[in-house]
C-alpha cells in the first residue's frame, strides 16, 4: 500500500492517507520533541510521500505544535488547501480560568478561534473533542460544534478518548436533530492496548465512524528498543510513560513482535503498525515521529504484509481481557442451538433450550 492510497474517513467523503502524522512532538516546550526546523523537514517528507492528514491539538507543546504547522502550511494557501488538518479542543492553556478548557460553548468557540490563529488558517478540517467532559451536557457540545460547521470554521467533527455510551448518545442526538454528525473516533489502540475492541471499535463500525488509533507503538514500547534485559537502561524522552507499561504481558508481546520482525526481515515498529492498520474499523493510524529517521521507518509499515500465522501469533499473545458483557458474548451467541451458522459464524450451544418439541411453550 502507498501513502497516497487515500481512504474516506468514516461516513464522509473526506479523503485521508492511511497514515496520519501526529504532531504532538512538534516543539521542545515539554522538554522533548522536535525543534522547528526538524519539524518542518518531517512535515515536508510526509507530504511529499503522499500523506495529507496531520493531527495536533491546542495544548500540544503549549500551542507551539499548531504554530509550527501554521508557519509552514497554514499561511501558504497552495499548501494548506491540499492538507487535512485536524486539531483538538478541551485542554486549557490558561490555568485559573475555568472556561479556558472543557467542552462548553464558551470554551469551544474560544479554543477554535485561538487554534485558527495559531494554524494561520480560516478553517479546520477535522475538529476533535480531545476528552470526555462530564461537566457539560452533550447537547451543548454538539450544538456548538454544529454552529462551527455551519459557520465554515470547521468542516468535520470527531470525538477522542470518550466512552462508547457518550459517543453513541452524541451521534444519536445529531441524527435526530439534524446537527453535523461525528465522522471519526480517535482512541488509543495497539497490541498492548486492545480493550477498545470490547465496545469502542464495534460502536464505531456501527455508527459509521472512522477510527484513527493513537499510540500504536504504545509510547515506543513496541519499537523493540525495550526488552527485559535493557529496559531499565533506556531512558525515554517521555519519562516514565514507557516504564509504566512494561509488565510481563507487555514483554511477552514484545518478544513475539521482535521474533516476527526477524522472520520478515523488517523492524518491530513496522510489525506493530502493520497489525494495527489491518484491524477492523481502522481508517488512518496516527504516527508520532520525533525524527525523520523514525518517520521513514514507520512509513515502511505500509509495504509490510503480515502472514496469517504472524497475525494469529500476535492476536494470541496480546489477547485482551474485556469488560462485561464483551467476554460473555464471545462464547454465547444470540442463537442457542448448536451448529447454527449466521454470516459464516457458528454459534455455540447455550444449554437452556428445550430438549424436545413437547417441552416448548
């Protein structure tokens, strides 16, 4: 697959590249990341390779990430028009101001205007709710977003890091009231983090939301750099983020990823990315690359085809524990008669059915 093999995002006509560039690493304001010059070099390479989808947020590197994108793309109309720029609202850049963050109308409109100024553009292609705001009625959030779409300042909207029940509620309200619908869902998804398969992924497929996974390499844990033997010797630029996920289960997954990468003569990162990109519901996987070398290695995952036995091994070692009722529904089908096949799936026996016709009520 090539980076310019575009795919429509969710139930929309918006064409995006199969990999999205995540610009959280643009700027060194958090003590790690890419300087402005390196960030621009990385952007140019991604765009020249056929990528057209860039993801950022108002709070990434304290707004510097958006400013770098604006300086290099936003203020040049020819560049800006061919790029799909996604950014997020919710996080506050002004401590002490209770309305500087969140998903209420005042916050959303103010954050949108600020992002437009930093991005140096008059519209945002995809505007994400960064995180669930339990203090704001979802009707207020969706009405404000619909107004931004109608005003032309936003083209499409999506939710990130929000419970499935709240996303479903928002989409149902939008459908019933004629508001702009959600077209995408951004969630953490990797071989180490698969609990989203319980409710979020099936919900996205049912509601027509394109899934854009973040942290497909789990903060770098799946790059092969960290093993049982050397993990404590490798300090990550993100502090304790990697160390916090390196438990026995993670090491078992890493072992299989490394083994598969050796057998296929590729890198562990490419194996992990290829696995995520082939999962049901996934549209465009978000890559976070601090250097051009990292980006080039990650993009090569599009050329990698995992063998059936590779996928089976990766699936088995990373099998997640899902919340109720997801686990139960994997063993109990809606048809309680042995051997019944629906859509190619054979449903198991749940031994509560009458034994004979005479026992039927």
